[in-house]
C-alpha cells in the first residue's frame, strides 16, 4: 500500500479503507510537522496542527478535487489551521532547536548545527506569515512554484514575487540590517 499513488490511496479511503489513509499520514506527517513548526515555532503546537490537518482532511476527503495534487490540498488545510492558530494566540513564542534537522559528527558539530537551526528559526519567526510560508514551502517542503501557487491559492507570479521579497527580508534580518519595507509599499 505504501507504494500506491496518492490518488489510489484517496480512492481506497473513499471506499472505506482506513489503512489507505494511514499510508497517506505516514507519507506526509514529517513534512507537515516541519512546515507547521517553521510557521508556529513550537514543536508541540506543530504536532497538534499537523494532526488536526490530517483529521480535517479525512473528514473532508469527499470534497478533494482530483485535478489537484493531494499534498497541495492537504497543505492548504494545514496552512489554514496554522493561520487560525496564530490568530487565536497572539503572543511571543519561545524557540527551541529544530528537531527536524539532525546534526552529524561529534558534539561540537551538533552544537553548531543546533545553534544554526535556532538562528534560522528565529529569523523565520521575524518574517510576516506570508513570507515565512513561501520560504518554508520552497526550501523545507521542496515544492515547485506551481505547487506553491496551488497550495496557497495564489498565481505563480505572486509566488515568485513573494519569495523574492521574503528572501530579501530574511537576508536583512540575517545580516542585522533593518527589515526593509517591500518595494513600492510604504510603512511595512
């Protein structure tokens, strides 16, 4: 069952095979957790959000449109959950080292990797959510521009411009410069 395509598994689920949905969960649980973690900054909240996205996907499986990639549809559910979560919790988050990045080598290399992960997470958390989303999708979930557009329900051209702007803002944060306002937009 693990080697079946997403569409085959979805059809099996629609036919009542719960194990088929389990295969989809195993296939996407890690990437959903990592995306949620990069957006909310807390591993426990990220686990809860990923689990909630899977539950909602299972409940809404009959509304899934086969013309879209299953992951894009599932990702959109996760993004909606994370945005709703952030709207409910407007407080400063504490940041832990990223459990999704494993360091190799000895203790010194692990410490350096952990510190770099913490710094990346801190920089990401300083970005607006829409900027963080495109960076996470491109660099952590490895989606194409087209897949990102479908997942975010925006045109591919908008994905590219948001990604350009997000990279510019992240570079400014990383180098310690003031985060520049987006070009053509005053006050952001």
